[in-house]
């Protein structure tokens, strides 16, 4: 299949597929007599996994390593490694959500202060936990 069809099947772009090739994350495909790239179902599977891993917010290098392992027939190792990676990702995500909730509370409080006509600086410079910053 040609690069456009591959991109359509995977919901990505031809540019992204060429990037994966240039980066060595996708083997260079064979070429037809017309010099067009000719991708196989194996390429589709490998890219689908790579893109899916990236959508889980794994770094490109890590996603590429896991996709390569699976393409080499070692998907059991990928499953074991993913268990650890996903647990770490979920812990990080929970931490980030806590930070975003805290930020939302601060923004709502600041909006209320501004609506009441108060000066924003004391609230803006307040550190987490209610301590004032030395910038005051």
C-alpha cells in the first residue's frame, strides 16, 4: 500500500510516516517499479502500536523501543514493561491532576479577590500551603 493509504488507515499524515522512517523507527519499505513506497500489513501493525503508545504519552524513544520489541516477536516483554510504565504514568497523572485542581482553586480565589476590588499581588505571591513568598 502507498504512504497516503497507510496514513489514512492509521489516522496520521504522510509527513509523520516519513519522519518515523527517517528516524529509523520504521524500516525503509520496499519500492515498486514506480519508486513509490510499498508498505505491508506488518508496517501497519508496527506503526499502529507506535502511535498508540505515543497516545499514552510515552516518550518517542520508549514507544519506539517497545514497538520494535513487539515487531521482533517479543510482545510478552512489552506487556511486562508496560505494566510498570503504566503504573508510573498513572502516578504522575494523579500528581498532575492534583496540581491542576490546586491551580483552579487559586485562580477561582484570585478571580473572587479581583471581583471584590482587592489587590491581586498578595494572593499571586502566596505559595502553596498559604505561605507568603519573599517577593512581597
